[in-house]
């Protein structure tokens, strides 16, 4: 991302989001990273942090990177893509 001229930051409000990506003056992406979404506690924590960041920056979509899980879901009106980190890198 940095090689593409984008800046990467961390979001912390009441919750945390691992990465927010800034293009110029605008935050354009919010990304969480975890090994798996199978544990209910982890799933809630990752979604809560991501949803807070999406709301804070007016984004409609977010990404959660995992070791090997892949699916999509809608939470609080936002589209969340869960995908393996190796696939996201490609």
C-alpha cells in the first residue's frame, strides 16, 4: 500500500481497527487481521472494531483478513469481506 502512495494508520476509538488506509485526504479502506473468525469472542471483537472504523470514516465496506477463511457478510448495513491474507496480497 505504501508503495502505491497510500498511507496506513491504526484506528482507536472505543474499539480498535488494525489498519485504515488513507489516499490523499480521505480514508478509503478499513482492514482487520485475525487468525480465525470461528471463535465467537474473536468474531465479535473484530467486527465491532471494523464497524466502528467504517462508521467513523463513512465507509460502506470493510475487510477482515484471516489465515484461510473466506466468506462475505452484512453487518449493520456494511458489507464485510473475509478472506485469506494470501489471496488479498495477490
